[in-house]
C-alpha cells in the first residue's frame, strides 16, 4: 500500500452545499457545478488560471428562488447541442446552459422546466431508459413515486413498489432496469414492464424482475457496464454503511467487502478490465480498492460526503473532487509535495588531506580521553549523605491532644545529586513519610532540609527510630512513572486499611470515631488524589516519548525491509492522525489478515501477520474475513488481605550514609 497522502490543490466554500457534479463545457476541461439548499447555483473552473486558481476559479454564482436538491450534467435536450445542467428543486426540474460571451463573462440561461406533481422530489437518476438515444431523467419523490422525463416531455409516472421511504436509485443499461432501494431491500424493475402496465394496476410482484434483502441501509447504487476496452461482467455495486455488495445483473451476490468504518460516498472506474472503487468514510479517510483488494488509503482533514474525478487540464488529470460535511469543495491528488530546494554550487578549493587527517586524529584522541575520564567515576558521588538533628520545642506544637504534651522537631539534612528523594521515619509502630516541600540551601544547591514535628499522645518508653531515604538520580519519565505507580498502589492499600478501621469504629454503637481516624482518612485520601494527578501527568509524557520511539523503530524496520525489496504498507506515520489502536490499524492495512469482531489483535498475532506478509514477498492478497475465535479469559485477581496493618516500606538500592 502506498503511503502517499491527500494533497489539497484547490478549495472553495459554499454554505449549505449538498449537490456537486462535473462536466466539460469549455476548453476540453472539466468545470464544477454546485447547488446549495439556499438556492445558490455556482460554476467553478480551477483549470482556467492554474497559478491564480483560488482567485479566478469562480465563473458565476446565481441565486435561484427554490432550494437545490441535486444537480446533473448531460445532453438532455433534443433542440440543444451542448451539455445542459439539470437542477432538481422540490417541485420543479429546471434545465440551464452555461454560456460564455465575447468578454469572457459567464451566465446561466434557463432553457426549460418541468413541474413535478404530487409529493416533493427526493433525488434523480440519469439513464437511457427504454434504450433511448438521448439520456432521460427519472425523479423519485419522498413517497417513492417515479417520474420519467425525456427532453421537454413527461413520459411516465409510476407509484411506489410497497416502499416506505426513498433511497438511492440507479439505472442498469444492460437489462434496462430501474434499481430502487428502501429499508435494506433492493428492487429491480424493467422500464419496458413499467411502461406497458397501466398506472392503476397494483400487481407489484408481476412487475418486479428481482428483489434482494441485503440487511443494511444503502448509501449509493451504481451500475457497472462493460465495454470493448474493458470487458467486465455486468454488475451492480451497492454501497451500504458497513459493506459493499457487488451483485450480478440478475440480483445474485458476486462478492461482499466489509468496511471497518461507516461509508459516506462511492466512485467507480473501470480500467484494464478491473473495477476500481473509491470509498469515502466517516473517519476522514479515502479507501481505494481494486476489485476485492485494498491498494491505497489516504487521510483527510474533513469528512467527505461526495467523491468524483475530474480533469482540469493536460497536467491535472483525474483530480479527486470532494465535498465535505462542512460545505467545502476540495480538489486534490494523491502524492507528496516535492522539494524544489537545490544546494548552491560552492567554489572548488584545495584540500590538504594530510592536515585534515592530523586534525581528525587529534579529535579522536580527545574523544577517547574524555570518554575514559567520564567512565572512571567516583562511587562516593552517587551516595546521598543524610544527617539529622532533634531539638525539643520551647513551645509545644502538638495538635488534637486533650493535655499539653511536649513536642520535638526533627531536622533532616540531605546532601547529594538526585532527582527524587523520599524520607521515611520508622518508630517501630508505624512508618511516616516526610519530605514534601523541602527547604533548599542557597549556598549549596544539592542540600535539602526537611522539618518534621514529633509528639506523643501517651508515654513512650522506647524512643528508638530509623530514618530511611529513598533516592533516584535518573531523571526519566518512565522511572518516575514506575515510582509513582508503586506509590499509588501503596496508598490505595493504605486507604482500604484506613476505611476498614473507620468502618469498625462506625459499627460500634457506644463509641464515636476518634478525631485522629478522621484526620488519617482525610490525609490518606488527599495523598492518594495527589498521587493520581502526578501519575496521570507522567503517563502523558511516557506515552509521548513511547510513541516517538515506536515511530522511529517502525521507520527503521520499513527501511530494512525495503533493502531486501519488501515494501511494508505502513511506517512510523501509521501512528499519526488516528484514534485507533496500533493493532487495529496494522490489521486494517493488511487486508488478508483482517479479523472479524471488535477484539484488538494480540502482539503475537500482529507479528504473525507481518511475517506472513514478508513470506509472500510483500504482496497483498484478496480481502478475507477470518472466523472469529475468541475465548474468555480467566477470573480476575483475588482481593488482597484485608488486615488493618500498613504496608512495610523498604529502602531503595541507593547507598545511604548517616551522619550525626
């Protein structure tokens, strides 16, 4: 699959634009005709002045009195030789010609109009109904009634064939049949059968040539007609929201393509006896298929609702013309923007190779010396020196006590090079962490001072305590995320223990929960929320750095395979412009390995898909839908031990030296 993107060449904005078509009116190049629900009929010619196409492309814009539902271009009138624009209004069908005068000015001339009786119009379809020489127009109303017009004459009207609501319609010239869709059912009726039967006859089963229930809402219907240059089987392409059904002219299914994303529009081109499809999807992508094999995919920055091809000059053939859901007309192509920068020619000068070799040898010697000096590091530089002081407070700082008790201030001084430092106090009863908001010494930036107030609610006969310092000198987002994730797990278990203590106190009828339990609950809950916030911020950094590393690895992997003449259909850019998981994206880009269901492939399955692709020599096979084979996983993890004790925290691996 090619990795070329959609490059926009021209764009224009028309508010409430819902109808777009192309036709050749002047200078053997295509012009774009647009119609809006506000009644604005416009003509664009980007190939008129390619250099100034954004300023000169608009030929004319004319305001009509009624909303425009659909526009088509063709030779519909017998008394007019050139192409005619058919404009469908809710109650009328108008024909206009695009005229250019001697002063290079353009205008729309109204030629003829038809009144549509009954309900308002819904859409129209062009075809040589009844094997006529001139194209005829079939207009479908909102109650599924069909009106047929030939030039200035209204030739036929037939009511709906038990259809509830209208849908896309098409004409198949091989069987001379009108194809209608409604509620997931496709109906085919020969035009000669409709014309020969009286309008008041209601035997719809006799009129029907065939019908088929496809079980999905049809988005577009188009006939595939063979020619002498492209002898293909006469078929009918029915695009639904999640699939494409290719039917024979008799209503039998040839093949079905399943799409992962909802489809919006379709364009079909027959070339070299193969059928080429362009699908516009709701996730801002264009999918290109050759028969049943996807050969191309392009990302857009808008949702397309209409797609066609047009030629705007000798150097601008088969340009993709799109209409977005934001009423913007876009013309572009598949490719890359070439770089026209050239290196300036420098003056040739004499190079003294001996002097350059001596200079290079000096640089290598300096690099070797610096590398040797940097490798011989002093292990004492990696140590964290921790000293502490204890002072009795002149005025007690004890809180939440009934009687005044003395308090002491613990001063911990940490000196060393580190990025994260946590200090804990173990008094044989509990472990308390300090170190939030240390005071930094201005004279020594590596010196931090931590202050902690200690007091006792009851007499303590053993004043021994341990000071534990955990430090990490590696300033990486991944390491800090691991530390923060461990801290969140510890605080989560601690919160469960605190909640169990609180619940036991609340179950007691006579005893009210003491104040220190409430303080412990609030303190643990606050620390847990702060830890969650820090972990979420670090997770964003880790994901960004991981995506950057993965993108580089995918680019290197693609380059290595290209050296052995195997072209992968993706590289590092597969991570950009999408909300899909990487496994879903890769399985989508390898059509032969698309899995049914919504389960993301496992890493082993992705590796197997890539290996199979490489073993085939880098060739994509036909799209196949693998059978779904999923098994439920085992039961979840067991609940932890519900004890009231806190977790025992252990010191890290960084050596700590205590100084009194």
